[in-house]
C-alpha cells in the first residue's frame, strides 16, 4: 500500500486554505509544508503543524515534496509552476492557468519537455453533476446539440471592490468569473471556432467590465450565448444555483446553463431533461420531463483525489496545461472581439 503523498502548498490565501480543508480529510495524502511570504502565512502553517517557508525555492529544496499545490496570485502561477517542474515536482495549479498566452505557451512546452504532470484547477469539471451532464450530451441523449444558453448574473457588493486590484484591468468578470463558465462550455460542448462580444463598464465605471454579452460558434456547428454581469440583482449563476459552495445562498430552482438538441434539452444544475415521446413529435405535443440523477460529492475533494493519482502517474490530468490554455485563449478572443467589433477565433494550442 502506498504511503500518503506529501503535498506542499504554495499560497495560503483563500483557495489554499480551501484546499487544506479538503486535503486533511484524505488518507492518501498529507500536507507537509507551506510557502507564502504573506504576514499571516507563518501562523497558518504553525496552526496546521507543518513547516513554513517565506519563499518556495527554499521549500522545494529542503522539503522535497512529492507534489505541490500552487495557489498564489494569478500573475505568479506560471513562474511558480515552472520552478516546480524544474524540480521534478507534479503540480496542481490553480486557475487561471496564467494571465497571458505567451507565458502559458512556455508552460505548455515545459510540461511536455519535462514529462512532469500538471493538473489545472478547473475544479467544476470534477463535480458529479457535470460528469453526468457530459455523459448525457456525449451519449446522444440530446441528439445533435444545436443551441446553448449560459447565464452568469449576480451582484457583487460594493465592499468587494474596496480591494484596489479588483477595480483594475484583468480583474473583471472575464478572467475572474466567466472563465469558469467558458471552461465548462468547452468541456460540455466542444471547442469554440469563433466568438463575437460586447462588454461594458457603464454601471461602475471601473477599468474592467461589469457586463458582457458573448456569442459562440462551436466546431460542432452549435451556437451559444453567454450573458454576464456582476452588477445585477439576479439569481442566474453557477455560484447561486449549483450549491457547490455553501457561502452563497442557493437558488436551487434556477438554471445557469440550458442546452438544446434535436432530440432533447437539458438544464444545469438541475439536470432536468426534456424530450418528446415520439421521434417525429413537435410543438403541438407535450414535452416529457426526466429528472436525471447523480451522486453528491465535493468537486474540490474529488479534484484532490484525482491529483494524487496524477502525481503518482496513474492517470492523465483531467485538465492539462494545454487544455486550460485553450480556455484562456477563448478569453483573449472574447476581449479582442469586444475591442474590435469583429468575430475572432481563439488561438490554436497544441498538446
């Protein structure tokens, strides 16, 4: 039987602490060190009973962990992951995979060259309801997928923006929030061929967007829309509808994704599927409703269990660096489309 995988944590902020809460419930892994220059990090490491380092290079050299979770600020993700790969240490890298495509391409190449596995933390893909939705779509239960409607509409309170960086370029909905929804759309519906987009900062006037409307054409031919705002009193978003994170009050009856095909339709997160009793039926016949079932489990915990297997080279990462890079490329295409008023295609990422 394998001894517990010794995992170090780089970045003891909100996400790092969430990872620890799930990590301590696992028997197959244990936390061995924390690296974070922040003023509270040493006290956190002491509370958790593990070694503390202000700087991750020293931690990698002295502790030599079996694997590392990287949960530091977004602009440090790529450089930190590169340091871990150079040390031969498998990485669970928090999303986004990086901030700019040039640096992410460097990480894609390093991951290929070293052969050291990297799992990118788009944790919603590990949610059992998403796994069931993926199974339904790809089994043909909806027929040919034709249209996709995605909503991310809620209100962030004014206090959220008291932190200065949240008012600056790059900290708006696209990279901070809609990247999750776009990643799920790629995962469920396939790659996106081109996008058109309009963004606005008219509500708050900050340097980043507070509203966005995006049109997507998938390689399959399906068409989609994603409408987002963090300045509206509305119940349509993964955070409020899925119940994945208990800090958000749940609107269990409201969907945030609606997918329709030639044989049926599916709402997410409810996993209600509609279809006709007969194949040639149409709008004069009633639709039948089926409540699809799925197992209940926490996506972050399942992601950690998967990461243990990835670090041990037992399975390939569910979300590789190249895969996550395609989601970031989609974000950049949306930004370009909004700025130019033209339809834009995401950059091609090999791997």
